[in-house]
């Protein structure tokens, strides 16, 4: 398997690093929070397929704000960021602190809300833009996974 350059390594440590992805799916948690108990790989495969190389990174407010400002010119933390690296590889950053604070606004528990954020981010990687079509697809996948 060929080395893949992951954005979170580049952004987080601000230097390039070659990383071998064994299962085409990697989860990194940079926070003190535990990973929510979700079928992350199954959700990824349902939306992007088995061959898509994905790095899922759980981050906190500080890194979320830094990345959001650097790449979107919005100087505040956000709950999710998605980056296409190639046609078949990408990264999703989920801010667990903000997800905990926002879950109630969407009438979701924390775990289900993180799942919803993941679905949202993966659909962006697939090319969806905010629209009723994207919302419909999110709802269909959310129901499939009982989130």
C-alpha cells in the first residue's frame, strides 16, 4: 500500500508526514474525550465506499478555531470540517467539545449528534453542497443507522 499524506498531520503539526493507512480508515482523537460509540467505518463505507481513504480526527475548540480561520477565514470554532485530499481520500475533523454543547439544539444525544456530523461531513466529501437534496440524503442515512 502506498504512503498517504494526511492533512491533519500537516495542519496539526504543521509539517508533512508520510503515513501508511492499513484499512483505508483511520481515527485519531486529539482530545481528552472518549470516542463516541458509533459504527464509524460502516457509515464511511455506506457513503464513500470501501476504497475511499478517510482520516477522521476528533479535535477540540482551539484546533477547530485555528483550522476554520486558516481554511475558511472564519475566526471561531466549528463543529465539523471536511477536506478532500484527492478523489479517493479525505479528512473529517469533528469538534467533540462543540458537539457536546450543540447536541440538545438538534434534539439529539451527544453520540447521535456526532454521527450526524460525520454523515454531514462525508456527504460534503462526496460532493454534496448544502441543499434539500443533501438534507434528504442525511435523513436517509441517519435512519439507516438509527441515529
